[in-house]
């Protein structure tokens, strides 16, 4: 292999690719019917990993040449649509009337009422549904959300995936 081989012609066909961004946020929750610790009001430093698929943009001279999506755009959308909404909020199941009523008695409290019990699994599904609306095929490179991985602790997480019963 000659040294010149490193300058071989660039890939002409768009290449399928996945990219992932990680963000973190702090939220309160409880699992109302849990038989142990989780029924108490408490919080977590949640992590969320957002995986998008698409073709690598091949357009010569585009600011996104060689990218599926600029990571800063991935994060901006995630923050606007989800992370800033859930950060420092209490995530509460709408059927958990005791806590819903208590939180609504607090002036200007940041509360997010959810249709499901806020386990990591259900939060991943909720986040997937919200973010799936937000990431569109902006650049004609088949961009779409593939997976949301929601960390409740550094060692425990849940994955909501396209085709896994989370899309509709
Ligand atoms: Zn918890």
C-alpha cells in the first residue's frame, strides 16, 4: 500500500450510520405501588442517550458533510423538547392522585403529569414518543430516531426502540 492510498477517492454513496448523544437531567418521581423504597418521593440524576440513524451527508461543501446530524443540533432539539421540560421537575403518574393533588397545591411547582407510572421503562417510551416527533428528515438523508436509552442510575437503564412496540 503506497502512502498515496490514504488520499483515495471519498465514498460516493451515502453510508448508513447511527449517532448517539447523551444528556443528563435531575427529576423527582415515585413508583406509587412499589413495595419498597421506590414508593417514597425521591429523585435521580437521569441520563438519556438518543440514537438517530441516517445516511452520512455527502454533499460537497455542506456544513454537515460527513455527518448524519450535527451533535449540537441533536442536543438543542433534545433540550428544547424534553430535557429542559423534565429537568428539576417532579414526574408523576396521573393516577397517583395524592401526589398530583399535593404538587398542584404548591404555587408554580414544576410538575410533569404522565399517563404512566414513571419507571425507567415508561419514561423511555414517553421520551421516545416526544423525540420521534421532534427529529424529522431535515436534510433528506433519512434521519430518524432509532432508540432512547433512559438511565435511572449509572447501572440501570431501559431502551425504547423503533419497532419495539413504541412507534405507532
Ligand atoms: Zn426512583
